[in-house]
C-alpha cells in the first residue's frame, strides 16, 4: 500500500482539501469499515451521517460534511475514490517474462515487458502487445492479436484470428471466438455452417468471468471501445456493440443484433437476433427485447415495452384475479339491470 | 483457401449452374461484403435485390435472380452455402501428435491420427478415438471414452467415466460430467448425495462454450445424436434429450426431465425437473416450462402456454392499468344506474 | 465397490432391518435399474409399487413395503441412501502428491496428504490444507487460503487473497474472486473502480461448474457454511449469503445484496443489488427479486410477489384478451342501458 498526503490525492483527482492537507492517508475503506489513516467516500448526501461517525481520516465528497474534519472535495466522489484506490494500491501486476512452463510458438510476436505465465499457449502468428499480462493457462490461438497493456486472467481463451485492442481486461475462463451457433437444415438433421469470421474487442473493453463471445459466421463480431461486460454474458455471432455500453451479468444477445453506444442492459436480459437497439437505451433486468428499440428510451418486460408502462402494468398484474371477479360481477349486475326494465315492463303491461 | 469452379461447387451441392460454370470461385462472403471471386448466397427472395448489387462472382439461390449473371441453383441455399464454405475453407485442424507438454497416462488408449496438444491431461483407462483433436488444456478423466473425429477445444473437461460419441464438437471451457446438484436434508443441513452416474453424448452432438452437463446420480444423463447446444446452457443430472434438438444459449433444463427429438428451446428458457417435453416442440426465448408439453406444439411465457395464447395475452398486458380504470368506471356507472331507478322510484313515489 | 451386509448399512444409517440382515449388498441403483445385490430406495409411498417390482435385494424406506422382503427402515430414506452410496462407493480421490508438472511456488504452504495434479499453479503465500485435492489445471492465486479436505476440480481458479474453508467442493471451471463489476462515470466513459476485497467461502460450501463469485470492492463477498450453489450461478461483489442456503443453476445475485440462511433460490432467479432476503425464503424459478423479502415467505414472478398471489394471477394472464373483450362488451351494453332511459324518455316525451 502506497502512502499519500491528502493534498497529493487532491492533486491526483483535481479536487481540493477542506481541512488538513498534510494528513497522511495510508489506506481506504468503506464508511463503516474505516480505521484512522484510511480515506473513504460519501457518494451522496444520504451517506453524510455515516461519514460523520466514520473513523476514517478523510472523506471524499462533493461538499463539506458536518462533523468531518478532512474532506477531499470533488465533483464526482466515486470517480475520485476509484483514482485514489488505484494510487494507494496499484495493481499487483506480475513481473515481465515468459515462463519456462509456457508454450510460446517461435512464430508468435511478443512485445516488450510482457508476462506470459505457466501453462499459457501462444500459437503461431499471434501477437502480444507491450506490457500485456497472460495469467496461467491463457490460450492465444493462431494469428490472434492482443494489444498492449491487456490483462488476461487464468483460463481465458482467445481463438484463432481474433483481435483484442489495447488495455483490454478479460476475467478468468472467458472465451473469445468460439464458433457461432449456425446450422442449415438437411431434412431433420442440422449441418454446421462453418464459422469463419472473427471477434474484435476494441480498446478499454472489459469482459467478466465465463463470458462467451462467438466469432462471426463471416466478418466480425464487434465490441466497441470502453464497453464493459459482466460475468456469464453471451454475445452471439455477428453482434455489433457500440462504445461505453454496459451489459450486466447473465445477459445474452442473439446473432447479428446491433446495440448502440452508452446503452445499459440489465442482468439476465435477453435480446433477440437481427434487431437494433439504439444509443443510450436502458433495458431493465430480466427483460426480453424482441424488436428494435429507439435511442434514449428505457424499456422493461418480456416483450420489452417502455419502462413506465411496464411498471404500471406490473403493479396491476397481481390484481388480475380480483379484476376477473369484478368483471364477472359487473356482467351479472348488468344482466340483472338489463332484465330489470323488461320485468318492470312486464309488470307495467 | 481452396479454389473451385462454379461447376465443381454445383456437383458438390447437388445443384446446377445458371451462367458460367467455369467461373473461378476463390472465396465466400456475405452479400454486401463480397468481392469479385467470392460466392455468396440469397436464402430468400427478399435478398435478391441485394444479390443483384453484390460484387460477388456467383450467388447461391433457389431460383434465377434478375441482374445476377452466375447463380448456383439449389433447393436449400443456406445448406449449399455451408457445404461450399467447408469446401473452400476446410477446418484448419492441427497435425496429429501428442505434445511433449501433455500428460497422457500410459493406461489411456489413443487412436490413430489423434492430436493431443499442450497441457492436456488424459487419465488412466480413457480412450480417444481416431482423428480426434484435443486443443490445449483439455482434461479427459479416468475411464472416459471419446469417439473418433471429435474436436474438443481449449479448457474442455470430460469427467471420469463419461462417454462421447463420434464427431462431437465441444467448445472452450465446457464441462461434461460435473456432479449433479443433489442433496438430502439432515435437519437444516444438506448432505451430498454422491453422483455416481455418467454423461453420454451421442454422435454429432455439438456443445457451445461454457456449457455444463451434469453426470447422473445413478445411470446416465443423455444427449441424443445430432443435438446442438449453444453457449452457457445448463443440463442437469439424469436429463435425457432426443436427437436433432436445438437448445439456444443460456437455457437450463432441471433434473430428470426428458426432451424429445427435433425440439427447439429458445435462449434463456428454463425447464423444470421431472417433466417431459415431446418431439418437435418449440419453446420461445425466456419461457419457463413448468409441466409436460405435448409433441409438435409451440409454447411461450412463464409458465409456458401455447404460443398464440401467450402472444395475444402479452399484447394486452401493457393495457392492464387502462383495463383496471375501465372496470372502476364501469362499476361507478353501473352503481349510478342501479341507484337511478330507485331515485326515479323515489320521484315517482 | 465395497460390499456390506444390510445390518452393517443399518448401523451406518441409524436404521433397522426388516427381513434378512445378512443379505449382501454389493451395489446401488434406481428402483427400475436395480439388479440382485443392489440396494435402492423409495423416498415416498407413491414409489412402493415400483419398489415391489424392483429386482433390488433391499429397499430403503420409512416403513415396510408389501411385496418387498428386505427393507432398511429409516426416517429419511434419501439421506440414508446418500450415506449408503458413499459407503458402498467411496469417492475415488487421487493419491496424495505434487505432480512434477504442477507449478507450486516455494512460498506456498502445502498441508499433509494434499494432491496437486498436473498443470496446477499454486502461487506465493498461498496455503493448501491437509488432504485437499487440486485436480489438473487449478490455479490458486497469491496469498489465497484453501482449507483442509477440499476438492477443487479441473480448471477452477481461486484468485489472490481469497479464503476457502474446510471441506469445500468446487466444480470445474468455476471462478472465485474475479473483479466485481464496478465503474465510475467520467462523462460518457467508465473508469474501473479497483476491486480490492476478497471472497470468503465458509466450510462445507459446494459450488457447481462455471460458477462466478466476484471479489468485494472493499471487504468481503461471503458465502456461509453449508450453502450449496449449482452450475453457472453469478454472485456479485459484496454479496453476503447465509448458511445452508441453496441456489439453483443460472441464478444471479447483484452487488451488496444479503441472502439469509436456509433460503432457496430457484433456477434462473435474478436478485437486484443492495437488498435483503430473509432466512428460509423460497423464490420460484426465473423470478426477479427487486426489493427486500421478509423471512420465511415464498415468492414468485417478476417482480417477485407472494407465491400464491403470483400463481393465481398467472392463471388469469392467458385470459387477458377475453377479459379485455368482456370489458368492451360491458361498456357497450352499459352505454346502451344509459342511453336506454333517455331513448324511452324521448319516446315518452
């Protein structure tokens, strides 16, 4: 753990210090887990009371906090906290070097400062950019390109020909470039359509653990710059995803669909194939997107509809038995009314 | 890439040439990605306009296309395209041989022409059939049998005793034969029920990446011939799946359930345990199957109901708040009507 | 396979023998798969007929069964069967020893009787407890602690600093300690919040295959004693799960949520972040939990509501088009009635 003064952390985050800029910060913690020497953060005013009773030596916040001596004032406390943590506790990247227990083909091109650890396999024609780390058991297929500054954790597989941009992070046991799920019918049998395309991950993409990204049938499956994908997500062949999009765990996107930039797909969302989701679209967890969605909307449900509509309908759903009963009663009462005048007529007659 | 004449490709696919059978085909592409020398395909008439403006040297289609000089006429263009791609760009299978970096037990029986790559583990009593490829890091447990002509990609694990038929393909990091999820209650605690069965994958099965197929408690979990399973699918213990069935990504089938032949389960479908799904059943994406489904139906929703019914109900769902309001209004108006005559009576009295 | 007398099995399970206690039991099977020499079980009375026609030499049941000569009488037949199977067919654990093909750092502390198989990586500062088995390709990160009596199957990764209790079982290709999915916005871009916490799995936890458990941002992600987690489940950062809870395949729990003890989450359930699910809660398959759930309830649907309510509403759902039509008819008939008197008035006038 590095040690910094509060002033140094202010310079690092573009913030200012309210209190003692010379205070020594030696660690970081949550509001309630902090000890003296730690810095913590209060993302919103609702956490200010907890901040006041925290034992932390400083709090990152967007304004002064009553009862807190040292505040690191910034516009975006979470962002500043991310930077402070990275400064106090830098990534523990392994030393460069190629393990004698790795299998690196002489035809692979390895950059400077690369770490290739035990039981990795780097095949012919592949390239690994400067400073990239391959943790144990990573496999890089023939002709695959991995950029500079990437971190590929244990068990990741990049199949042949795929292209990974700079500063990409891929967590354990994820698979990039598995065959797309494509078959032609021959009577009742399925004949495999060879999957001859690739996957392109642009720079700054992060994939969680056990994520699967299928190679295109022809052409490319593409995940755009800065897009972040959580664990156990499925991206099918020929999907194109824009930049700075977020896809939460266990979501799945079917073949040839396009998802825009700055979109957010919730956990366990399913998206049908061959459709288009616009930029800045939000999709609620577990929703099923069955058709195109225009930019900047928020959608929920299966099939997905505008989120507000879905919320209002979902509230009524549990009342369905009651509504059904009311309709039956209305029918009965109405029938009686309809009968009524006739009866009266009869009496009148 | 191999080079073929259009005539040769016609012979290969059982089709005929309209145009120049001597045309040299050197590659394949999508309609809009094609260059001269490429062959492409138009699966349906709606693509004929795009075919006419494609730069491809030939188009595979079910009929002649206005504006396209060379057409490879076949009944099933996608099937023909699959075969043409396989002919032009054969699988790049690694050379036979056992890597010095693999750990192959002397008690394992290895067929002819097998490729066992770096860091594979093949345990005692297992058998690997002729021509099978084990990519790096594949583990074959004790006594497991793998057929001929199989391709097991990086990180696949076949646990002890399981049996894999000929020509099976399994993508990266999938697991065959993990323990079924079975426990007996002992008060509040769970005691593991030992899972002593196996998994059988029949010939021509394909499993995607990060698929899990659990071994049976006793007996077998079975996936029938030609069944194709997409990424991240869960098959629980003692499940039996028929032939030529298709299961799309992230679907899950609970224990002891039977799924028929030529069925199609959509993405993220969940199927309850101990039920039976008939032959040729279709289940829409994200549906939840909670009871037996008869053969040849199509079902959707949670719980799954006939697809047409589900579609009609799903259209009404967003109108629930409006329907609720209408019912309240009807009640009010009806009450007024019911009151009305009394009022009139009062006036009459 | 060990051989036991029925008497011995009765002693082992705390049961008693009805019939011949000297009967030799040489195997176990399902009711319909049994051969002479096998023991089987009938968990409930509905299986007694099948038990009577089984070829098994003995049946485990809670009472005598007409037509069955040898019954092992116990309170909980499934629990007794679990113990009988474990006795007849003990786990085939590999011999202790560290493979010459493993990469074990000299700074790792390895207990007695440990098996570390080919291509495992055990990093500096980690500890492996007595009798633990690491199947091929398991990776134990720096400073990670693995208890005694654990079984980690092929391809499991325990990332740095995580702590695994005694007698934990983790199935193939599961990942413990991958980074939590946490980012701060910097304009449109996402900046990674370093994930510096760990994962703690208490004793007797079992994780299925391809499970992902993310490390905490700060502090710990915790899975309590005896909790059992099925394949392809996602546990996000900072989640805390109690003891003896069961989570079925493909369920996912979002960040910072707490799940109580003895709870049961069905397959494909999704649980939102930052909420609390009480003890002994049941959640039906595919449900989506969007808010706190009190202890001891059963919930279903998305959003999850009390199970009974959900069941009753789900039955009405397919009738929505019919209800909508009835409402339209009621409106029409009511309008006619409302018109009616006016019309009559007109005629009267």
